[in-house]
């Protein structure tokens, strides 16, 4: 009998006190996904030797550990369910779980799929054979996604120009001439514009279509274009209806970008879903919340009750990237209802100052995702296509697409198809 997980693990990683709801089923599911074998955890007396690499996860810095399979199952579920995020403590200014409070981040383990690597280690020690997960003998999957926070740059333009002038004047008065010059060139650029630099759906489609890729676009399902959500767009806008239908017709996927406010209101989620379905003329099965404003596990339950099949919120925003739950595999966090979370790892920024650095981060993640055979999800915003408005973003995305077009080991599909494939693997 090895060390029990609850013993000797008093650090921020995992302690019995903190566990609100932990089931063995998630671990069981993940092993089955990779091997096609069901483990009998209740009967399992197997003791697994945990390499020192994982020791800080268990609060035993630099030491080797031996744990029973049952204890490891609880530990893995604890991380995948994000148990440490439940409750109303450790929230940031937007009411989300604070990135810097994450155990994995604090232990410098947030930049790799550490839980997947641990599961691979266990599978190896148990002598189980891994099965081929992805179609066409591919090593890993990639999903390209786009949040559509803004759809056009022309609405309320006079008001916005007035705001830009006021910022220019304010910076001049405060002798901040560099910032003032930025505002002045923005005003000048927008005076000379012949076409809207923000509406870029067709341009995204064009660059992806050239390489035969399809992606997922997350649209809001808001009633009004101007509300406390900010200057967005209404589902009734003809531009929204045309764009979403064009995307669906050509093989792209539409998902709901859930509103920031009332993010835990079930009826409101249902309304947004219905509105977007009305606009797109298609069923919506996926969701990602604006600003990733979610609360695990409650959000998963609400999404399921609102009729969604999967969400892709398990990542970080605001310039933080990485493996929030230490995984790059889809999973059923609320096992009993079949709702699926597909984690994501990389999100853009309004300005990417160094595209090479960002691209190298992408490559690093691809290598790590391939090594465990998982699925990597990346998110680039619809409104950042124009290089003058969002320097570096388009360039970075094209570097990523160029790389993907040459890597034949990757299965590149919209989220919906990864979800369908994942479901069929578990049923099969
Ligand atoms: Zn958003």
C-alpha cells in the first residue's frame, strides 16, 4: 500500500479538505478513451510509482511517491473537474477564477498537459496498450476557433470618433505625445478607410479555405447591438444572419458566445441559443462564454440543461495561455449527463508584438499535445484580422496555418467533429 493521496499532500495541490465532489469516473473514462479498456478501480490494489516530475503536484517536492490506482483516480478527477475553482474565493476582477491562484500555475506546471502525461505514465506501468485515437492514423487533433466579439467597425462611428478625439486631446494635455500620436493616426486611418476593417468573416474563410481547413465561430445571441455587454451586434442584424448561414452552408461551425452578464442564468442561456439558431438556421451545440466567465462545475450543468453538447472554456485569456486543467483531452466533467468539455490552450491578443514568440509557443504546445495524443484548440478573434487595427495577429495566424498545412500528423477539424469523434470512441 502506497501513500494515500490525502496523506502527505497538505499543500495547495490536493487535500481531502478541499474536495467538494470527486468521482473516479473521469479517470476511468480517460483510461478507456486511450486504451479501450475499463479498469476496475474498486478492486484495484495496483500501486503506481509516481516519478519525481509529478511530485510537486502531490505536495512532495522532489520525492518519488507510490500511490494506489484508486487514489490517483481521485487525484486526476480533482484536477479535471477543477475542484479548486468551486466556491466564491480566488476570483479576479471579472468574477472568474484567478489564473495566478491555480495550483498548476503556482507549481509551474501549467504549460504542459501534466495530467495527461501522468495518465500516460500509469497506462505504461499497467502494461496497457494504447489505441489509435484519431482518424487516418493522425497523432493528434487541432481545432481552429474564432470568438466574434465584434462584427463591424462602422456602427456608432461618429460617437467613437468623438471618443478617439477626446483621448487624443487628453494625452496632449498630459504631455503623453507617443499615445497622442497613436490616437491621431487611428483617426487619420479611419478617415481614409474604404472598407470596414473589423468585418472579416469572409477573409477568415478565404485563408482557411485555401488550405482546406474549417473552423468554429462563436457568435453572440444578443437582442440589441448596444447594451451593457458593450457595442456588439444583434442576432436580427442581416449581416449576422447572412454571415452565419454562409459559414454553415460551407462547412464551418457556429457556436454560441455566451454573454458576460447573467452568465449563470439558465433561461437567458436558452434565449441566446434560440436567437442564434434563428439567425443561423442551424442547431447550435457548442458554447464558449465571453471573457471565459464561467464557474465550474455550475456552468457545465447549465449548458447541459440549456441543450448544449459541449463547451470549450477550459483555458486562460488575457495573455495567459496553457493547460488550465493539465489536459488537452475532451472529457465528460459531469459524467452522468454526457456533457463534454473540450479544453483550449492558446488565445490571441488585440496586438501580438512578437509573432515569432507566439508562434514558437504554439509549436511548443503542438509538440506536447502530440506527445500525449490529445487535441489542441486555438482561439483567434474575428475582429483582429486587420493588421493596422491589430498588428501581429493576422501574421501569427498565417504562420500557424502555414505550419498546419505541412504537418500531416494532425487531424484539423471544427470542435463539433472532435466532439462527435470523441463520443463515438467512448461508445465504441
Ligand atoms: Zn469574447
